[in-house]
C-alpha cells in the first residue's frame, strides 16, 4: 500500500482524477391551481459532478446540474456507483414535484471515460440483451399478482443500467438492471417511480472492459491480505490503456 485517502480517484495515462460533487441551487416555479390557490416556489437543488486532475486543477464536467423545467420542487443527485479502469459508472436520481397529485422520481445512467473526457454508450455494447430481458421478466413476474397481464400490457423490460462488481480476487463481473413500466403505486422505487426493476448477471462484460477482467498480481496479493475489502473499482496510474 502506497497511501490511503478518502473519496474516489481514477487513474489514466494523463494522471489521477478525483471525483467531486457539489450541490447547487436551482430556480423552481410556483404552482397555480386556480383562483386563490397557489403554492410558492419550493426547494431546488442539483448536483454538479466533475473530475479534477491532481496537481493541475484541470476539470472535466461529467454531470451538469439540470434545470427545474417548471417544477415546484426538484432534488437531483449524482453518485458514482463503480469504476473499471478509466470508466466511471454514474447514477443520477431526480425527484420532481410538478404541481400534480404527487411528486415522482426519475433515474438516469451514464458511463464516463476519464481518459478521453467523454461519455460512452456502454449499454449499446452489452451482448445477449434478449436473454437478460427474459431473466429479468421472470424475476419481476414472481412479485406480480397477475404476471400474464403485466406482460401483455407492457413492453419487455428495458436495459437501463450496468454496474461492475468484483469478487474476492478482484475478477470483474458485470450486472445489468432492467426496468419494466408500472403504475405509480406499483413501482418498487429501485429505478424510477413508474417502474419495477430487476438485477441479473451478464454472461460477458462489454469488450472494451476486457483489459480489466483480472487484476494484476500485486492487487491480487493485496486483496488476499485484506479479505474484508469491498472493491468498487481499480485503475493503473501512469499508464496508457
């Protein structure tokens, strides 16, 4: 071990990038329900997420804070859920109250390449999606009172997110989250308000992640000495991948 520090740092050929998130205020709108019925603008907050290059202060804007877009209340958050080499996996969650009967939660997923400073559509590179949809559908049907009706009324579950996981030796595995539309009261809250979702293992990681399928010997030794360590990601400092 060279050093230990808090937070998330991703190494690339250009150097080491620190993940930073700060909350910014967002302007919201009043509600007008008719004569004499109004509600003042509520709270509006959003996350601005950046990668900052150590020693230079150079910044990559990864997630820009969204506008409230007429909402009376908005709360937006961005969280790094894992990394593979220079690729950072990010989940956004946004609560909106648009003056309707109730508020609702939305979700989004992004993969960011810190080496190139650009977004990557990694969902498009996942293989075997129909099989994943079938597995997810079976899991979702287990909790449906009328599974046949749910399948007839909605499309197949949509692939909305993938996430890296690492076993005790640091070997890479990738899980897929698939979401199926549901009524507001039927949603399970694990993706958006109007969906139910299931997580299933992929058979193979996207090809561009192959270089990080297995960790180097030094990291394997380190993990063997620290069996309780939960690995969220790893990368190589000072090397082009």
